[in-house]
C-alpha cells in the first residue's frame, strides 16, 4: 500500500461527532490498537498523526477471535459496519477432534454450539475473523477520514518535557515528533518501556505455535486432504468450519473457507521459533518435529495437510509469558501504552485483539471527557478502568491453555463445554465506551479519595464480580503447572 498522504489534521473528509478538543495525539504503531486509537481520537475531536516503522501497514496473517466488546465501535463508522457484516464468519461451523483424527464433537453451527454452552446465539460473545480482511478494513477507514500516517518511521526512543507539557519520540533516522500525548501502540518491544518504567521480563513458556494461511487451491495437490478439510454442508449450502484437534500437552486447529486454508499447531519449542510474525520456516522442519516418537502422534492426514503448504508460509511464533505490567504511563502522563505494549496475551486466551481495541476506545473516551486541560487525569482514569480487567483476562488465558492442552475426554463426551475455553459474560458483555462515559466522573472522585478500583462501590466492576485484585506472577503459574495444579484464578465469579 502506498503511503497515506498527509491531510489537514482538523478537517478530515468525515464530519467529527465531537467538538474539537485541541488535543494533539501522536500514535506509534498501526496494529489494531494503534489504528483504533487513531480513529476514535479523531472522531472525538482530537488532531491525530500516526507513525509506522515499516514501509506499509502489515495486513498479512491468518485468524483471530474478535470479542463482542470490541465491535461496538462500528456503529459510529457506517462504512466499517457494512464491511464487517460482509466479511464476518456468521455462518461458520465448529468441530472437535482428538489429535488422532477421531471426531469427538460433530460439526455444529456456531449458534447451536453457543446454545449448548448456555449462551444466546443471537448475541454471540464474538466471532473468528480473518486478520487480513479486518486490518484492511481499518486501514481503509483511516485513509477515508484523512488521518496522516508516516511510514518508515522507526521509533527508537520516547521522551517527555515537563516544561512544554509535551511527549515525543525520536526515530532511527534522528527525526523528532512531539504531541500533547503519545500513544505507544508498537507492541511488546516498545521503546516506551524505558520511560514508562513498566518493563516486565519475558519468560520462556517452552511452547510455540506453527501457523500457516494459504489459498485453498493448494489442497488440490491431495484429494484426500481436500475432502477431509472441506467446508461443511448445511441448510443453506457450504459453510466455513473451524476444526480443533486436542492432544495431550498440545492442540491444533484448522479453518476452511471457500478461498483460504489455515492450520495452527501449539507445540514444544524447537529452537527456531521467534516472537515475530515475519519469521517463517519450511514444511520439512514441521514434519521432522512431528515425527518425534516422544510426542503425541498426529493423524497422518494432518501431516498431509502440512505438505500442501506453500514455501515461506509457516510462521514459528515463540510464546513468551509476561507478568501484568505495573505501569502504563510515563511519570508526567504524556506517554501511555495500549495493546500489547501494555499487556500481552497468549493466543489461547482469544482476548489479545479484543482488549487492544477496548484500550483504544476507553482511552479516547476518557480524553474527550477530560479535555485538553485534564489529560493527566484522563489517562489515570483510563488505566484505572483497564488494568484489573486486562490482568484478569491475561490470567484466564493460562486457564484456557490448560483446558486445550489437557483435555479430559470422558468429561467432553458428557458435556462438550469441557472442550472449549471460557467465554464469561464479564468479558464480552462490556461496552468500553459507555462504561468510560458513564463512570469517568465517579472514577476521578474515587481517585482523589484514594479508593482502590476493586473497592470502589460507585463504579460497577468490569472484571469478575466479587474479585479482589491479587498480584500474581508467571513464576507462581509455572510452579502450579509443575505440581500438576490448575491455574488459580482467584476470588469472584469468573464464569
């Protein structure tokens, strides 16, 4: 994609919904957190610029889960709402198998599966989405409203100036950018960590994920593979299907749609994995590792699927664990972290994209509520709203990983819910914009009184009801795993 041209920061093609605030915002990073922050800050009357280290926005990738709490913003963006309705997988099926290939839960429509889990099919907690399609949708909206994006701007340092009341960044090329607020949305390696003081050590989990997405035509190489991983016949024709394969100590999933095939395997580290979405390996390396007699032996047809994968397609992504980050704000509150820069998630949580988007919505709302003279107050209210919620969602990801990697098939036969991660109401039944709008003033008053958020009776919890925050560490979770204990979630109702 060609660089997005500079535009007048105050007069984009789309009419703003809010009176201009005069707040100048600099967003670093064009992931979902950064793009959402740019759009929502623009809509709420702020002047926005975006920096991206690469020469274009990365719209590659496979699939992710997008929770209901992250999609409410589309009601403010009619073009995005229409496109989202078109590309979303509303008619998908789900099937559960053992790693051997044996079908344990036959293909069911998502709506039927939700009903079986006691959820309302008409209001699902979220849907699987294709990353390339969602990212392109966000990028098009940024272009549509004329938000300037500067590419090849590799940020290597963050700073703030208490005298001018500005935050800023320095690029690898020596260029400086300043703004009233800098939003660090540049991922787990963000250079903002040094200024914010929230750096947490990454801990090796011992696990990684092979991930591949490629055109469905590649399955023509093997008719048996094409038949086994075909779409599902339904009442209204052929439907996309997600198939989960659960093994002792690991899991895999595939996704088939009319134009695309995706497969993902969670596995023990092999020594070639990296925490990068650009790091690829070849088919033979995966096959050699799957032939290891010391690991569960996957169905032969799964290996045949892997052989259909084109070269330079398989990503070997290292899964690193991180403790909840103690600080997201610079000392003078001119730099704030959102998304993975503030809190990283395991893929099993199904929550990374959702919480990143929620961050951006909450942040823009708090900034609009406080105005230019109260940026510091607004940022502290935003972090208050977000920290415990994201820490709980992070911890729940470990519990979900336990379920996927140590499935009790005797229980699954009786109750299929035992083969799927938690989808608690406190996660998906949340509107980050309405929440910040309604409780901003109460949160500010409680902060002045020194009341902890989990003890604040003036604001309902957006985390498990009844939960009292207890600091936790990866080391504790690792110790529990070694002892064969389930991840302890803590007090409150996590369901």
